[in-house]
């Protein structure tokens, strides 16, 4: 299954090694804003006013943003507000998708493909996790400031290559995370 997904996502021509996360977020939010308006969802894009280079293809980042926003629309009632925030840090760029919905009862389970617990495959979160890990980053789900779910996608921008998964796990466990 992984090989099929990988082959389907592989472009037929070369793609740039990186993109501007701010530009990708502005483009994807412009797309989703029509549905948000139809569903009376208040939304906000924060921090996407300055370029934010990341070492992933625009199409891949766009697909992840679409998956995360699709989850908001699929798993929260119409009228539920959401916010997308772009964070810049030392050697990292973060994308936080937060909603005011009911939240995710078991965030760790939601990050495992096929185990979302909400009637979906969990592939969107798995693709987000894989993209983040390809840069040495990661994904974390936690309660959002809006009262629902916050999905944090962290991409390393300092040239780190993704090491073995166990090294990432060891590093995050050392900082108190259980992922």
C-alpha cells in the first residue's frame, strides 16, 4: 500500500526541492474560503505575510494542508471556526491548524493510519506526519486555543535529513512527548 501511494505521489517531472510555506498557505486558504463562507465558518490565517522557505515541494505541502483543512470540514459541525497559523523559528517552520470543534479524544491513535476513530482512514494525518518526518520534523495533536483540536506540523529548515524513526522518537521523548 505504501509503495502504491508513494508511486502515485511521485511526479512525472522534476519538482523544486522547496517552496514558500506562506504562499502555499495563502493559496490553499483562498481555495477553502469559499466552502468556509458557505458553511458560515469564521476563519483566520495568521503569520503568512512573510516568505517562509521550507524543504518540501509546494504540491506536497499543499496536499497536507488540504488534508488537515479537510479534516476540519469533515469532523466539525458547520459554523465551527478555524485558524491556520504559520510559525517561524530557529531552523523550523510550523503550521498549526486549530479548530473550535469537539476535539479528538485519542490524539495518538489519530496519528496512526487506519485508526482515526472518527470514521475516516487516518491517511491525511499519516501523510502529514511522513512529510514532517522527511525534514526531521514531526506532527503533534493537542487541544487548541479555540477549544477543539490543534494539529501542529513542524518542518526542519536547517538542512537536517530525516534520520531513523527511532532517533526522532528518542529525541521527542526526551522532551516529554509520548509520540
